[in-house]
C-alpha cells in the first residue's frame, strides 16, 4: 500500500492523532527544543489560548507540564476536538513537546486532528525561531576598574 492510500485509509478510520517519536507522519513526531522550558511553555499557552484560530485553553499546569484546550472544526460546524499538550524536560535537559488531539464524537475526522497538530508544531517552530533571533546577543559585562 503506498503512502497516499495509507493516509486516506487512516483518515477514514481514525478520529484522533497523537505524537510519537517514530511516527511515519512527520507532523506527528513531536518536538525537542534546545530552548528553556519557560519560553516553550509561554509560546504553547499563548497558541492554545486563542493564538491559533478556533482554539480555547481550559487549563494549564506548568508543574505537570500539561495544557488542556479545545479546538472547533469548521466542517462539520459545531464539532469540537479536545487537545492535550505535554511539555517536559528530556534526559538531556532539552524541552520536549508532545500532543494529542481527539474528536469528541465517534466519527472519522478525515485527518483533521493530524493537520491540527501539524499546524500547532509549525507555528511553535516559527514563534520559537523568531524569539531566538530577536534576542540581543550576549555581551559580558566589562570589568570595572
């Protein structure tokens, strides 16, 4: 079965999507950032709380590293999907972001949840890159004397 047929088949059978480090779908591999947890957390909470279209954040617990949100679908109108974003530090003290998006109904999502997670990670990548380049370069304080 070729890649396109497999994606169509999955879209017709599934109503959720979640990241996994070795996912065949590149959108669903999660991210590891060499950026402080707090910076990644702030960007993720801003995106989940209206920074992405039709998203609304329900709760955010930085101690547990969990953001719970919902995202409304354009089609069919009125359907809402639940999104959970997990942010943690990995074994190398880098910030790891994983997510899951699931339809509240039992119907197939036609790939909407995978697309939603892909957009979340593309937007996070872009925002974090913008923040990284916007910071002034480090300049050591001159010695007094």
